[in-house]
C-alpha cells in the first residue's frame, strides 16, 4: 500500500503545499459558479500574457510557438492554449476539468408568498442528496440580464451581509417523515418574513420585491437570469492538523484550479498545451457550453488557422493524435462508509493524484477505458519527476459508479484517461480534499503539458 504523502514532505515542500493551498482556498471562496470561475480564469490568463482569440482573429494575427491564447464561450466555458513547437497535426496535450457544481438554481418565476413568508422556488442542478441542502446558510450568486442587455451581477450571502436558506423539519414532528425524503419541489428558499405595510396584497412578497428593486431587479427579470443558491461562506482548513481543505464545489474546481495554474507555468511546449474548463458536466455535458458542443473543436480550428495550419484533415489529425487527462475528482476511501469501498483498489486521501483507467458502472458500462500504451507513457513521464499518483477505481464493483467528460473527448479518437483528486463527501455542500493531493495534481498537470506526444 502506498504511504501517506505527508511522510515524505520535508519542510521546504510542506511550505510550497501550504502556499499553493492558501491561494486555492481563496479561489474556492470567491468563485462558486461557472461564470465566476470563467472570469477568474480570464483574469489570470490576461495577467500571464494570454491573448483573447476573438481579438487575434479580428487582427488576423499570425501565431507562433510559445504564443498564448484564450477563448471564452458564453461566459461559462473557457479554453486556454500555449502553442507548441510541433505541428498541431501531431496532437495536443489537453487537460480538461469542469467548473459547474451541484447546487440549487432559482426558477424563472421564483418568488411566491406563503404563511407570512416570501420564498424563492428552486430546481436543483446535478446529483444532490436533497436533505443536505436544508438548515444551512445559503448564498445567491448569479447574473440578471435586463431587456436592454445590461448585465447585473447578483451576489448575496458572502462577506457580512445576510444569508438565506431552506428550513428543515424539527425532529419532534418527524414521525413518519424521514429526512432523506425531502422532495425536489420542497427545496424552497426563505427570503423574508417582513410585510410591506404600503402594499394592499402579497405584502411579504412585495417587501422582497422592494429589496430587489434597489438592486435594479424586477420580478420579470428572473426569466432572463441565472441565479444559483450555493453554500454560504469560505473554504477552510480541515482537521486539527490542517491537512485537508473543506469547501464548496471542489468537484471539480480542485482540478480546474490546478490545471489553470499548470498551464500558467507552461512555456513553449513540444505539443500544444490546452487547458479546457467546461460547464454542464454535472447534468450530462449537454448544451452549448458543455463538452458535447462543437465549441472546443471550432476553437481548435480557429487557433490552427491563426498558426497557418488549418485544413479539415489537419484538424481531424490534431484531435485524433491528442493526449488528454480528463481531470475530475474521484471518491476517496471514507472510514465512515467502508462498506462501499475496496480499500485495496480505491483512492485514498493523501496518496497523490488518482488515475481511473476506467469509470462507468455495472460492468464498466459507459466507461472510457484508457489504453495501456498511453498509461505506460504517462507512468514514464510522471515517475521521472517523482509525481505521486495512485491507480484506482471508484467504489466496490456493482456498488454504483460515475462518468466524466472522458468518453466524450475519446470520440475524436484521442487517448484519454481520468485523473483527479480524491474527495470525501463528494456532491455535499461542503467537500473535503487533502492538500498534498491538490499539490500533486498540479505537479502532474505541469509535467503532462511538457510531455512529448
Ligand atoms: Mn466531477
Ligand atoms: Mn460531480
């Protein structure tokens, strides 16, 4: 069995881990939606010399090895490139993570009044255990687009302002009702309990409408808005030994952040390096900003064009000859729920980045099964730099399973493997990771971007 990495982390490296995770926690605390993550990525890219693709196309700018480019799709999906020395047709080195996380979305007509309360109706997004979202402070993050196109950022519940939340049933009256039985339709956020004394009817809703009005929002504007209820508060150190991080949305922002940091370190690689941050993974990678969309393919074509290398056949070759890490979290063995794990073959916290050769469930159904030839190349690359990794599965056979974007990218004919950080209580409002795994994931992505295809 692999050793706990802290055993080998001498002081110097321990300090690097702490520094890295300090910025990571800040990122997690401040970026709780796919839009916020996209704009974080853009700011970091700009600061590090990446240029916006749209502008380069307008100027018909010629790109060369070492040039850095980024492209943004609908403010929810972003792709970054560092152009390599070798032709695109020899393949790209792609690391792809998702920046959407499970949450509660406000409905398009969310406001209503009941028993002296004003409430906000929600529709949950992704795989949640519904009872976990009750009786905890929630924040609202999102945008409202006015009819004239004006975009209003809407964030409530961070810093020292108010929070909102969903009430839970008291145990005294729980007879016959199980906590686990919370229904999706019952996930209603309590927004207020104060009447608008000037209003003739719907006094409680009217009070909240006045609050919203001060922010420039009318009731009809919720139709053209995307507002997500997420756990309120900051990411923090976890454990008396501070060895772990607890925070919202670490699936999959832990991989998104480490990938972003890794591409910032990448200078004129052999093969073009690509950091791909996608939306909608938690609901099947559908839609224009999910990886099923043509956006990624189109964007590669545009970048190849600016490098003077685009034609249809070259594009096909570039995609087919690529290597990819589908960087997404996996389940860490949990001492409280040992029954569902096989500790011999599943991932452990503090034992390095985890590689799942295959995901899927019930006889590998739906799995991308990575090729051993590709895995051998990765082992060679990572062992040379002493990156700590573990070869894992997710849970006992026939216990369940999961999917990532791996199988979708594999459709191009490229080599893909799942690689990510092990997590405890994945998809809960607060998820737990190990600091050393976060750092090893970053080191893994740095080396992968340098790898000769
Ligand atoms: Mn994920
Ligand atoms: Mn997930």
